[in-house]
C-alpha cells in the first residue's frame, strides 16, 4: 500500500492516508469545535477506521464560535468513542505542551490516546490499545569500571611502596574505596517501571533513582559538557547529571523547574519513549 494517497485540503485541515491510516492535520493555530466537526464530517466511523488527528500547528484551544457551549475536545471524545465501538481507533499526535497540560489536568489523556508524532502513531496502530505505550529498557556498558579498578590497584601499590604509615593508610584507603565503587559502575540501566522511569548503576545497586512521568514537562536530546564528565553530580549548567560514558544524553525538564541529564548511547529512542509517556 502506498504511503500517501487521497490527499485533500479543507478549510481547517489537510487529509491524506498513510499505510491505511487516515491522517487529518489541522492547519490553524487555534482549534475550535468547528474545526473538529469538519474533521469528523470526513470520517465514516462505521467501518473500523484508524484515524490520526495531527495537531502540529495547533497552539491553543478555544470554544466553538457557532456553539459557545461546546469545547473542541467534546467532538474529539465523541469521535473516539464512536470509532472504538465500531472497532476503529483514534490517536492524537504532535500535541503542544500547553494542550498536553490541559489533557493531563482534565484526565482526558487517560481517555484519548496520544502519541508523539505521526510515524509513532501509525506504528502503534498495529498494536492493541492496551499496549500503546511501549515498554523501554536499555543497558549501557562502558570501561569506566576498568579505569576505577586500575586506579584502585595503583593506589594500593603506591601505598605499599611509600612505606610510611600515614601514606599507606591514605593511599590504601583511597584504593579500597575505588575498588568498592568500581562494581557499582559496570553499566547504567534505564528502565520503564510503570508510572516512573528507573535509572540504576550496577550491578551493585548502590546508586539508583526514579523519575515520575507526571513530573516531566518536556524532553530533548542533548550533550553533556566536557566538564560534566561521568558519574553522578551537579552540572555547572544546573541540574543533576547521571552519565556512565560519552556525552550524548537526554535532557529532562521538570514541571518544578529542575533538570536531569541522563547519559545514554540510545538517547534518541529514550527521548522518544519519554515523550510518549509524558503525553499519556
């Protein structure tokens, strides 16, 4: 089946079909009930239709100009219910942060399915709605533990060569501390744990934390500074850094204004997953 067919343009939206899925893209920054009703009018909800409403141009919601008693989300909810009852499916994508906040505050994000972009939404159409949010787990390995082991051995040998009691205690103590820390940094695992994202250095689970998806405002792919280095610490740019190796990272901005940079050699996939969880 072709990727794009049946292209058309209406007053408020453009329409095309992608892999058998109807994609309706709103073209105005304001979404009102009239625009949604126009979208609904081109869909027959009686034949198991799969429909994506692309909100890439929408920045705010307004009451319907001809029906002030009806909000734009009302016909979307109605359409979602009609499609679901007939074996079809409705998905929203490219939802602006301001609109996503409205959906979360009204708990409509638990009723209306939301995905980060059109490609992700189309891919999810082949999976049951109950598995619409893909689980994520990734483990990054790095040689930082070998560096710690090597440094530990060097400190212990140095302490033995010094001969002085104080020097032996200091160097030997540092060496033993590094030898104890090294097994904690064999790898970094980032894993979906239901309502939270788990971040864990291991295999000894001494350093771990969780991030609630509901606390995340936005997510982006970025890079750590050379001064940020590796391990767990505050960045000179503000916020915490959890990084095992390399400079690629996912920057998590929290609703309360905080920042967390998660180092990862799978940054694009992690960011995409987090965006899907922030919206759902």
